[in-house]
């Protein structure tokens, strides 16, 4: 057993890191929720929500920066330092991709939101909600089944996202004749699918933590 593992039993675990994890995952859910809301609105009504997404993405970066700063300041951590870094970084990368989707929709003036785009934002929202649920269980590392169950759901959602993306791209190339539209829609679809891939990375980190503490 490492020195860090021994000392972690004698140190309050919820003073710094757990609140930061929970703030990051809660922020991620809010971002995903607003993105899903935005794609169900007409073009002219999306800008205010896209600006809110910009703010939330910046907030997520600030949380990541603060977490890494706390890592540099604290010798004793609730679990392995590399896992803390991987967890907060992987959550931030989901936010980056969701923000990337909103940025592309705004930049390319994507007027018509397809069913596939809506479906992918819905899948990402559900995956982010499962991340949030799992992260909230980290305070009690004995409740690993809830974490692993959430991770299993995220993995299934990622597979579903792949299927939606593949079909959407195939339909795009088959039915769209405007090259500009092909490029911009494929860009949006791709970054949304990547966001779900990044959710799966978060799940892998959470599963790794649960295995180490089971």
C-alpha cells in the first residue's frame, strides 16, 4: 500500500477535491443540457444559449486549472494523483467538444438542425448525467456498484452514438448535394460523436478508480 493510500484514511476527503469534481460534473451537465435545448430552437433564438455555453466552458477550464493547482499544493490526496488529473482533464475534454459543437453551429450558421444532431445532443446529455451521478458517489468509495453501473450506461450510450453518427454521415453523403452543407454538417456531427467518445474516457477513469478501491 502506498504512503498516499495509508494517509488518505486520516484526512478529510471532501475539503477540496470532491467539491471540485462535483462542480465540474455539474457544470458539464448544465452545458450539455443547454446545448440540447439550443438545437431545439430556431436559429435566431440560439445565440443567447450559445453564449451561455461559452461561459460554462470557461468555467470548466477554471475548475480544471484550480484542481491541478490543488494537486501541486497538497501532498495527501483522496486517491492517486494521476487519477485525479485524468478525471478532471477527461471531464474538461467532454466540455471542450460540446462547446466545439455549439461554436461550429454558430460559426457555420446551421439553420436546419437535423434529427441526428438532436439525437446526439440527447445522448451526450444522458452520458453527462451519468458522469455526474458517478462522480457524486466518489465521496464514498465503498459504493462502487453505482459507479460501475453508471459507467456501463455511458459505454452503451457511446456505442449508440457511433451508430447514430454512422447513419447520419451515410445519409448526408447520399442525400445532400451542396458540398458546403456536407462539410459543415459532418463537422458538427463529428464533434458531437467525439464528445460521447470523451464521455467513455471519463467512464474508464472512474472504473479504474473503482477497481483500485474495491
